[in-house]
């Protein structure tokens, strides 16, 4: 997914999550120095593009933890072999 197709606020939030790991909305507002509504909009756009994951916060059920979606490793075709066969 191209980062350029994201609004600047979403790009900022994505960079903060890349650098700092999982965070709550409140932490993202504090680190980004963006308005809470702007951060909500940025998170919405990132969720729509499946770039972040929402997780339940066991410490405080009122808050959601946001984190980057792990990158999917793609393997070029022709490398996979049927189970039980060795790659030489």
C-alpha cells in the first residue's frame, strides 16, 4: 500500500507507530501533537487500508491499543515444494 495515498495525518500516525510500537489514542495524540479528532480520522483511514490493527487493552478496557499490521512475507512462485520433498 502506498503511503503517499494517505492523508498527512495518517502518514504521521503510521510513522509514530513504526517507531514507538503499540499505543492508545491518547498516547498518539500526545506524541503527534495533533488534535484528538485528527488522530481519530487518521486512524480511521489507516484501518480502512488495513495498515493497522486494533487490540483490546487489558489494563483499561475503555481504551483501544493501535499497532501496525505485521508485514506479509510473499514468497516468489516456484520456491515452494510439496510437503515431504527437499529443496536442493
